[in-house]
């Protein structure tokens, strides 16, 4: 019996459609600490890949070569801060510069040399497959540089506070156990007197501020110690360094105030004055700038973000110096929360969510929102009630992230609309939660053929 041979129809293989060219005049740069590799389209130069040094003359020559090659847009990959001089010089030459995160292209196998890296960047950018990192306007970058430098100075000063406390502990002077802050008025008067040679504990105790709760006898008892010369020398140098950094912080505040005073205002302070704060009056915090930063932020942004519970003037300054004044790079509050790394990062495999933990990002604005959320622990506001309810259900770490997410959405709404913030009350979110529970119970009962009716409880039975 003959078997008919089955003739298979020759299937024509469809050629893969090529990617559309988005940026025809694109270049790629692999930034290094000592040299930069630049790639342009092959038809623009006999040598489409060139190496340039890191000196300013080399960067100027790189920009001139890119202009000769008719390049309009440049993408660069870098770590650290090596990209900043090249970015600024290329922007000054009128080129559109995009900085990409190295993580987005580091997982591609091969292409591990500098030459192939810049060529791969140029190819991806030609097809528009790379998304640039967010960078605010140039005048905001200046404010950000001042504010980040000031933050470093505050941290340096904080390290010398620890050195002073260590020297006092080694002399068994337990001053930190009887006053809340050794760098306050009482602590600094006593420490300066000790360095000046005063050893009478009763005289030292009389230097306490009237607001200190500890008695003079208790403070005098805590100052009885072993005043060894080597520890006194360490205490003296720590105090001098602390005073030096306080001077540097004041100088940085002066520069920041002068620069922010020259920025273009969005509102006229005379016609539309700064609204009065609804928060409880308190003295300025230790590390807050000594000038009126709240007025400056309101003048250049048109919104008083300190009206939001948990956000003070330093938090608002940190957020605005990282995000800028223009919200257009973030189309919605979801995009903003995603950039901050405060929203759930759902990882779905096979139709199931394997993980929803937030992404690990290094973002100063996100850290500021988290600190603001942590400060709502005892707040008698709607956000304070929301944080406490989330803490009881999720625990403190996840509650801080959830509250920071809500703060970011409120911030974005004020940022885009300019509307003021109104606190709906401490029970607002709790009432929303109860209404949602009742609504779900009614829906579930209806699906089972039942109906739930709410019966008011007499007041004498309410505990």
C-alpha cells in the first residue's frame, strides 16, 4: 500500500518589521572618569567612533565634532557625577542631551567595551528606545546644589556633636542624661565653660535655661567626672569644628537666600500675601535656615506647601529642589509616585502577583516624604489618623510608605492646580474606611440573597 507523500506547503517567512527611526541625527556617548567614547551614524564621518579626553578643551572639541556631524540629540550613560560637565557644555552648544540610567541597558549581553557601548547607545537612541532620567530646570539645579551642600554641612556638624558627647562620656560627665540636647542653650553654655576651665559643678549647673526640667542639683551631680586633659582636648576640638560648620551653614544660607531672591516670582506677595499657617506655633528647628524660606518658596511656586500636615519648610524645600517648579514631566500623580518609588511595584507572572514591594530608589524627595509621614504619629489631623490606622494594620515601615504615597499625591494636586490644602478632619479617612466596609458587606450579602439594614444604636449603649 502506497502512502501518499504529504506535500507541505512552503510557508513564506515574514520579514521582521524594522523599527521606525525616531532620531535620525542621534549620537551616543559612554562617559568615563578620564575619557569619553562618542559614536555617530556611520555615514557622518570616516571615523564614526572617537575618543575624547575629560578636560574642558576636549569637551569643547567633542561638541564641535558633533555639530560638524549634524547631530541634534545626544544620549549619554554615566555613573557618579562625571556626566555633568559634558552635559552642560553640550547643552550650551544647543544639543538636546539625554542622560539614561545605566540599569536600563546593563542587562544586555555582550557589548561590554566602551566602543560597543557608545555604538549601542547611538543605535537605541536612533530608534527612540531610551528614556532619559529626570533633570529639573537649570535654575532649580542651582538651588538643588546649594541645598544638597547645606545638607552635607549639617551632617558634618552632626558628626562633631557625637564627638563632643563621646568626650563627655569618657570623662563620665552625664550631661546628655539630664538635658534633651547638649547643643541647646544650656548644653553649649556648660560645655564652653568647661573648656574655659570652670570645674565648679554648682556654678556650671546655674547656667541652665529656665525651660530645663532637671533641677540644678541633678545637673551638678551629672557634671561630676574625671576631667582628663586628653578628653578635654578632644572636646575642645570637636566644639571648634562644630562652630566652624555652623559658620559655613550660615554662609551657605546667605548664598541661597540671595539666589532665591533673584528668581522670577509667580505671585505678588503684596497683592496675594502668604496665608497664615494653621499649624501650632513653635520655635524654629535647630537646622532650619535662619531666613524666611517659607516666603521665598511661596513667591516662586505660588503655593504654600507647608499647609500640608507633616510638611514643614525644610521638607518643602527639599522636595522642590529635587522636582523643580514645573510638574509637566509627570503626566499624573501616578507617574510622580512611581518616580519617587512610593507606589507598589507589582511583578506579575502567569497572571499572579508575585511581589508588590516598592522599588529601591535613591531619591531625596521620597526620603523627605517618608520623614514627613513619620512626623504624623501624634498629629490630630486626617493624615495623622490615616497613618495610625495603617500602622495598626500594616506595621510602622509599610504605614510610613503608604502615608508618604498619600502625601505625594496631595503635593502633586497642589503643585498642578495651585489649590490650597484643607484638612478634612481627624476622622475623615476612618469614616471612609467604615463606609467602604459597609458597602462591601452589603454587596456580599446581596450576592447570597440577603439584605443588610443599618439599625442606629441608642446613645446610652454606645461605649
